[in-house]
């Protein structure tokens, strides 16, 4: 948010500076005014690099880490999260979770998003690790721990 604000301020400053230089018709001032555009271009390039390149890489790595079979210790129900973004789940009576669907990382506050076969969001799923370092996911009140 701060980078967008700074980029906008510098862009506004650069446009005003360019207009001023064009009115004065001074070649040196015009050249310097166009150089001033390098700051907002750099800032907006950083924003694009972070959200367009780095965040998707982080999300793909997290998807690889969390792929596997998860079991609920109380009821032996299982959910299989695949690396290709699909899941297969046992029929869980307390949850309105479809048997097959897709999942994504990078949701609100780092939660996973589970979608049904029609592409509708059905659950935000918490993820984490217990004290032993075992990965876990929590759907509603049901916790599932990684088996493999």
C-alpha cells in the first residue's frame, strides 16, 4: 500500500514537472523531467515483481509442501491434497465438503481456499504445524494431520 502511494505521488510530481518543462520549452528541464519518471517506473516495477512473480512462487512452494494425505485422528476420515491443485475427500457428515474439487494457497491471511467442481468457494481452510512439525489443515472444527 505504501509503495502504491509513493509511486502515485512521484508519478503526479513527474507529470507536473513534465508539464512545467513543456511550458518553459527548456531542453535541459524537459530532459530532467522525463528522468523524474524513472522513480515511479521503478516503484511500480517493484510492485509488479513482488505480486506478479514472487507471490506466485511462494504459493506454488506452499502447495508442494502441503500436498499429501491428511487424516482426522478422531474419525479416520482423510483428505488427499494433490500438487496439481485438486483434492479428494471422504464424505464428512459434519462438513459440506464435496468429495472432489480444487484447492489454492494464498487466500485471506494465508488460508487455503477449497472449491467445488463448479468453481464455487466452499471453505477457507486454516493451515499450520503442530509442535512436532507435522503439517495440519483445519476445516471448520475438524483438524487433519499429514500422514506421509
